C-alpha cells in the first residue's frame, strides 16, 4: 500500500471504531424508560390525529428527492460565481452546459408530473 494513503486508512479505522464505540456505550448505559407518551409522534406540541405510522403517498418522497437533487446541483453554482473571472470563456461554456443539463432534467421532471402535488 502506498504510504500516502496510510494516514487516510488510519483515520478511517479510528473514526469507524469511535462511532461504533459511541453507539455501543449509548446502547449499554443509556436510559431505557419507554412509555406510551414517549412513543407518540411529535407534531408541534399538538396531540396527533391517527397513528404515527400511517401510509404516505409516494409523491411526497418524489418531490423531496427532486428538491434535494436540484438543491445540491445548484450548490455547484457558488464556486463558479466566485471564480468566474479566472475561468474565463471556458468556464462560462462549461457552466452553460451544466445549466442546460440541469434545465433539461427539471423540464423532464415537470413533464413527467414529478412536481405535481395533488
């Protein structure tokens, strides 16, 4: 193994071990006093209506995934804006292609009805 990756492997082993240790300690020594009130879902301090494990439509999850996807893609605009002058015309062209592809994905999701909320 190249020595450049040794510190990365050591950090990965230590972080994985520490995470496992924290979970084990929490499970071993943490308080366990379940009650009916603690098992109830929390809804802004109001008494919940119906069971907390009711079925939800898939459309909710599709809209949430689309939001996360487009939100993360838009994050790539910030570094480009900061370095726009240094990147020049090439950077503008690459960002134009990226924006076009993002727009095509958005129009595709729109036409497929993934953004509809009935």
